[in-house]
């Protein structure tokens, strides 16, 4: 192991199915306007990811719900076509081809387990892939390697923070230059079926409750200021608004960058948008270069 690896960038990113629909369909759902999430990811790649030339992207996948442990993909390559069981009309036979990083995955599993939790590296070719990973690839994929990390549905904030800190140590051991992608929403309560088609536009007035919108917007302000400690310390309050995956995707990402001591400022790469009741945004976190 070479050591001296580091996190070179990180982002909280949305993965909503709308992003991969044809532009005409997106505009039909949004009163003739493009959603800001699509051009936002293109800009993030051009302005942030391409210049970094990272070795590996680590995706904290908010739809990959495991139960008794964290799991990380350790394939040499994941390739195939993806059809969503949730929304096969909009995400059908999407091709993906993702080189993996087995060495980093195994280091992550070792470090998380040594820290007192449980993580297994899995390279089973039949392991399902989920759209919080797949939906990012048309916008962000370059020549780098990709691994995905699960969110245990039995986890609590301190579990995610512990695992994220251990992942940070694994990255340092690996010698890799790594970008962390926390792929998931903020508040995450859908409108009911008979109501949701009246709330498909991106305007945040359609967020499921005004209280959830306020909670999201406060945290966006704190993230912009680099006040990650405040976001972490108010998790009991935020959990009342049902953030996606218990906000485990964000918590693992920020823990890998130092947790409460992280002060990386957030730069919005989209508007704060609605997706049938849920709060969505892309935020890039500027990591200070090593001197």
C-alpha cells in the first residue's frame, strides 16, 4: 500500500429519474422549462471533475439498502444494462460500463471492520446495481474507476460517521486520488399517487411540506458556509423530515473528509428543486489542495 491517498473533491448529488428522461419529456413535466439538475451535472464534470483527474469515484448509493452490514462493490468491472423495477418506463435498458477498484474496496472493508462496524467487499457478477449510481454515469463518467457503497437500513448517524471516517483512512492507505459522491436527496416524502401528478414541476413550492422545505434550505445554507458540524449535530431534528437513506450518503461522505472538523464550503451546481415532494440539489464541496 502506497499511502498518501486523499479525497480531492466531494459532492452531494441528486439522482432523480427525471434526469435521464428525454429533454422533451423533462420540459413537459416542468411547464416547458429544463430542470437545473441536468445542466448542473454537466457543469460539475467540466468545471470540477475533469480538471481533477481522480483515480476513483466512490458513490454512497442511497437506494442500496443492506441490513446487517455495509457492502462495497469490489468488481474489476461492472457492465450490463439496467432497467429499474421502480420506474421501468423511464429507466429501461440503460447501458453501463464501470471499471472497478477492488484494492480500494478491500481496504475500505478492512478499515470499517477494524473500526468496530461491519463491511464486506463483494465482487459477485450478479450483484444488482441501483440507479443512484447508474443515473450519474451519463453526466459524470470519465476514465476513472467506480465503486458503490451501501447504506444499511439498520444504521444510525453514528454508524455512518464511523464508517465514513474509516473509508477516509482506507483512501489514505490506498494512495488513490478519490472523489466522493453522496448520491441521494434531502427531505424525501413523496406526494400520494392521486396527488403527485399535480406536483411534478421542479419549483420547491411543491416540496411535500413547508417544514421540510425550511429544514432543507437551512442545511443548504450551513453547507454553503462549510458548517458541517451543525448539519451533523442537528441530525435528530432533520430525521423528522425523513431525509433519504437517513442522510447516510451525506454523513459517510463528510466523515471521510473529517466529520465535524470538516469546513469544506459547498458550491451549488443546481437550484434547490422538487421531485414529486422530495428536496433535490447538487452541491460541490471544495477540498483544500495539499501544500
